[in-house]
C-alpha cells in the first residue's frame, strides 16, 4: 500500500517538505516506515527520539499500519 | 455536568480575558489561570523571539483529551486552553490555561495538571530565534535549525 507520512518541525525542515510517500508491505510497522523515511532523508539518520502518531494519537514504533491511517513522525514536543 | 470548554490554536495574540470568560460561572468561586510567556534568554543565550509550529489537528484533539482528563481527575469541567502559533514576541503569551471550579484547590490543581500534560503530549514545537541563528527546542534538548 502507498503510505503518506506527515513530517513536522525540524524533521520537516530537514526533509524540505511536509510529507513523504512510501510503498509499504503488508504488516509494516511505524519503525519500518521510519527506517524508510531516514533512507529518503539522510539528514534524519541517527535521530534518537522520533515520536509517532496514528490518526492523531501518539503511537508506539511496533504499531502495524494498514495504510488507511493518518501517519505522522516528529521530534520530541516542546509546546507551552 | 455541562462542560463548556474552549480550546484553540491561535495565529496571533492570546486573550486571557477570553479564556476567563469561557470558564467563569455563578457556581464557581475560583478561576485559576496560567500564562506561559516568551522569555528573552535560554542557557545564557539571548532570545530575540520565539516561533511555535504545530500539528494543528492533533494538537487541538490533544487539548480536548487534556481537558477531558483534567475534568475527570479533578471534577473541573470548565477549562480553556489557548496556544499561539507562528511568531511570539518576547513577553507575550504562547499559552493560556484557565480553570474555573467551585473552590480554589481543584482549580489550581487542574490548571497545573493541564499545563504539565500539554507540555508532555501536545504536538507543538518551539523554535528560538537568536541574533545569529535559531534552534529547535525538543524536550530538554536544543537542536540547531538550518
């Protein structure tokens, strides 16, 4: 399935765009998606603390995606 | 209990009175508010202004979740959360929280809880602008901006 990954804050700045499209196999996890994002955006290699969201709720890296969710990856938050 | 709440990202100055008006009521004897304001220094560096970036849809849903959680925990359904995005000049508010309750104790506790939760979960990022550069703040880390 084709998956659109939304990027925010410094990750968006590093990629030079707000989202990436990836082809993902059945059973792909957020961790797998993040590895593909890093392959597409070498500036994000070695990021220690990526955070994930599925359908606008925080999600763990072992979460399996179906391709129908809104998927986002971003650095640790700093609002307030 | 009817829950009247206000939660919004605002691309411009925040209005503390708006937050207070949204939560106030005749059966509430306490209104606790928190304003987070843009500070002119960080780690010995002079900050000339801040910029806040948000994952808008998720941030607004997270405000709703925080209000729900605080309301359940402290019995205070009257809560407002306003967060500014874009440029925030030094001294101006980046976030405002107001909680009204019958008595001060639960209003103060819910207000403190709400700002702590917001800092933990709301997908919002602060960028500090210096005279000679910029950096993203990520949790307790400072990461250079390109």
